């Protein structure tokens, strides 16, 4: 593997294909040619963009997202300082009131922000226990099954009550809000800013495949 190229194996390609299907279904995009003709992630992004038939515009939806988030934050939190895209989330949402205030903002916006997660050491510990449980299934099935069940339930609980932010700033919150809700924020539903939507595509695959934007830029499918 060269430094400037990352070639996916067959399992990774399956993950990408699954996310692609979810993405185009979510945004109601019909690809104008077969994805088998696409050799890299960059080409896939261009195929998605070229398959969008909406009239192109220069409307700044990300800016609109920022204004709506800022308004909701000012309404539902006790933060009184100026809010900019670089304002840190931990400064706005004290840990003690974090889940309560975010829930109010989610109700105001009409969708889940999904910005909270458990502490990273908890996630890593549960991942190790998950792997051990899988191995235990082959040694003692019942014990392995019970262990696996407890780990899965623990995953659900820690994700439900986690209070650490996935991002750092309001800009990160804007990017995460746009992943699944970009169209909801658009002023004109019949047009699209393809430059912005390109970032939405990258944000989606970064969120759901775990690859950074830099890594996505290097991905080839064959």
C-alpha cells in the first residue's frame, strides 16, 4: 500500500456499499451510472454529485444551521457569551446539565443530535470484552452467550447515558447535524449547493465508516 493510496479489501468494500445504499436512499438520489465503474472514493463522490438533478445554488445551508443552533442554545441554556463556530461545546453545556439541555435543543430542532458518547476507555474496555465473549462461545457456549449478552446490554446503556462529546466545537456540531438533516435546513428544497453537499457526503462516510477525511481521499476500491 502506497502512502497516497488505500485499497479496500472485500469486507471494507461491502461496508462502503452498505453505507452508499443507505445514503442515496436517505437523500433520494438515483445514481446515473453503475457504481461498479467507480474506482475511488473521490470518483464516487463526483458520481453522487453529478446524479443530483436539483438546480444548483449558492445558498449557505451550513450558515443557516449555525443560526438555528445558536438560537436554540441561547433559548435553552444558561450560556450568555458570544457563540461562534469555534466556541467549545464543554463551555456551553456543563456536564451536570448536558443531557437535559441537549434534549430540549433536540426537541426544538426536531431531530436527534447524536453528539454524546461514553468515555473512550469504557468503549475500549467493552470492545475487548466483546472479543473475549466471541472466543468464549467456542469454549463454553452458554457462558459465552451470557457474557456476550451482558456486553451488548452494557453497550446500549453506556451509549444511552454517555456525557462526553463526540466533537469539540460548534463547528463539529454543525457538521454532525448536517449529516442526516441537511435537506431539512435548506431554505429552498428545490435547489442544492453542491460544494456544501460534497462536505455532507464526506461527513456521512467519516461518521459511519470510521475513516478520516484524509483517509477517504486516498481510498481506492480496486
